């Protein structure tokens, strides 16, 4: 096996000679060691070293699950004694994850067998592989670009040739309300970013932090050791999300602030390890990001135990999806490309788009027809995906030079939706991510009959804003619960109920045979109300997998539906 290529800044690791019989593994620990026995105040002091004040405020505002005890345990640093023992045994650490309570790194077969027997090690897994897909976006010929550039006039709000993609989702209507993502912090995970580009130069003044998780430095633009064009894809995505060059290119969230993470290496001969994405997730969350947008693509590889399969797209298996789930628990909205596998043998969505709270974005053309390449659902556990769709053909964006291009793929539909989400958060910062997900999906044009090609449908920025800011709720209404299916145990189900008057809301859960297993009352106000069920019975026991009936009621109003719970 060819030794994976990566770059490390630390001199001690540079001194380690490559061992070509080594492979990369995840080592998971049973606990956090001595850190678990510290008093609560000391634990909080440790966590504050990783999670800044902005992140803590966002958790309290939007991360309903972030107050749970196991989240506190996940945030604790890894036990340094465990790390020292692994290093002594020859394990070369590449990545550390507090959330997953483990490390990834290199070891040979003999070392791994010894490590498996350590009393503090719970399990050992080989690192799975990801690959940047050049097919995830493609340039159009110069004639097409010129034609697109001639479709708008300077009078069209100064959007120039980016007018159509904005109008397609009614983004200008929100810009006219001064909603451009101001005050929202967006994390962008991609192949690199060249901020000297004409359309994204303004982002240099809005940049909170940047980091290269491939070469382990703070340079996200091309540098020595990078393949040619490494930062091209990320620059394109960033320009669609937040570009600002009047009469040429305007992105929905040009007023936002940014955290940029270079997590992908585009060399087609090098598989990308998902631990880079997981590291970036913990780093960005700790800096206080509100949204993470990622255009990562997954591809099948030759048969082997290192590879994931469709059965793993169940929302809780891959490292990258588990990291995305943890972002959601802490109040971060993850917007991700659904994938470009619609024409391939794989066909289905790709991780982390399979995550229950990940907003997976498919692609449509200018006639609102699903693009043939756009990945379909369902997930392996039969949930509807993608969640929504956006324009993904001939989307106008910037190159790393001084020119523009049009591109195809869910890579370019994803940043449009992430930008709209930032506009909505600016409009109402108190929204938690479950409310935001529900609003984006239930204001889309296919919300009455979601399916596994377009999900809840084409995102409509103005309709979502109207749903948030409707002056008066005139009738009782319950939006579909999310996620559905859900999981028993540490997962919760969320119900959004709209009341025209203040009233007590009752939630009841029944088995398919009619036995009531849960009942609780919640104070409801004359507005939108978020009801949470922790997938436990009234007696505190976790419910078994199966189909359940839920009933919401307020006074004489009642609403009933089905809910699927998985193990």
C-alpha cells in the first residue's frame, strides 16, 4: 500500500521517517481519563480553552442539546497520559478529536495489535477515505460564459450576470431588506481560498480565522506542495456564497464574517482522510460559527475494508457525519452538497449529507428540473434526502484570477442555500437550527409532498422570510417533526407548533397498537413554539425501534401523524 502523503509543521513529526508498512487508524478511548474526575469548575476552565465566548452564547441560543451532560464530557480534552502511552508505543498521531474521544494516526500491524489490548482503548478502526471529485463542478466554454454575462444589465440591482441565480431563489428581495448575512459567522470547508480574487477581496476584512488542515498552517491559498489549482474550487464556492463585485457578481451573504478551513487535497491520486473535516468542525465550532457549508464529495473506491458503502449512509456511521451531528447538537447549521452521483452506480447522497440535521442540497436546472447528476435519496435508514434543491447548472462564479466562469454541480447549489440561511439568521438570530431547518424546508415549493429527488423542493428566500416574520398567526398549525425517522437514545425529535392564541400544548406518543407511552404539557404562546421529545417514555426508559403515532393538541385543536424511531 502506498503511504499516504501529508504535511506536518511540527519538527518532531518531521523527524519521523515514513514507514511504508504503516496504515492510518482511529484509536477510540473508553473515557477522558483524569479529566473526568475534575470538579465542574475546572472542567469548564479546560473547555473554555477550546470554545470561545461567542460559541458558548450560540450554544445557549441555538444548541438545545448542548446542555446535555454527555456534550460536556465530549468537550473535555483527551487524556494526555493516553496520548503519551500511544506515542511511546510508536503510534504517530495525525489528528485528535475531543468529540469522538480518539485520535487518528499511523501504526504498523504489530503496533496496532498491542494498542488494541490497552485498558483505556475501546476500539480501533482503519481511517476511511474520501476523494475530491473533479466532476463535482465543471467550467463551461467561453461562449457560454459570455452569453450568461450578457443576460443582465447594471440596472438589475448591480448583480450583473449573477442576477438569474439570485432571482431564481428570490434573494434580491432579502437584500432589499438589508439582509446580507451581517453578524453571521460562516465556516467554509473546501480545497482552499484565494482572497486576492477580484470578487472575494472584501472577505479579507471579514475573515475571523483560516487554517490549512492539509499542510497544517494558516495559509489556505495555494502554496508550495499544493497541486496546481488547489484553491480554485474553494474560491469559486466562496464567490457564489459571498462574492461582491457590483455589476458582475453578488452573493447572498456578502455581509457575513468567515472562518475558512482548507480540508481537501484535489490531487486525484491522493485519497482524502475524513479526519481533516472532523478536526475543522471542532475548530470552527469553538470559534463560534453559526453555519458550516461544505461541498465535499464522496466516491466509491476499490473494494476493501477502508471503504464506506451505501449501508453506511445511515446518518450516524461515518466519521464526517458524526462530526456534523455534533455540530448540530451545539447549534451549528451544516449545509452540505448532496453529491453528484445521480448518473453513477452509487446514485445516492454522500456523507455527511446523510446526517439527520444536515441540510443536504441537491441541484436543479434553470427550468427547476432535477439535474441528472444530483444525488438522490433515501438514506440507508430510509429518510428523505436531499432536503432541498437549488440552482446547480450554469451558476456564475469567480475564478482564482481576474475572470469569471459558470459551473455545474451540487457544489455550486450548496453555497446559495448557505447564503440564504445566513440572511434568515440575520433576520432572526434567536432561531435555533431546528426552527431554521423547518422554516427553510417548509417554505420550499415541494413541502407538501417531499420526495427523494428534490426533497422539500427549491428554496425560496422570500417565502422563508415571510414564514419567519408573518405578522399574525391566524390558525393552529403543526409542521412535520424533524428528524423523521429519528433514533432512540441520545437523539431528540422536534415539533414546531404555531398557535394564534396562547394555550397549553400537549404532546402524546402512542404505539402502533394505541398504547400511550408518553404524555407531557408545554406552555404555548401566540407564535411559533418548539416542542422537544427525547425519545423516552414517560417512565424515563428509551423507546424501542418502531413506528409510533404522535398527537399534538391545544384546546380543541388536534393534529396526528406518524413517527419512525430507529436504533
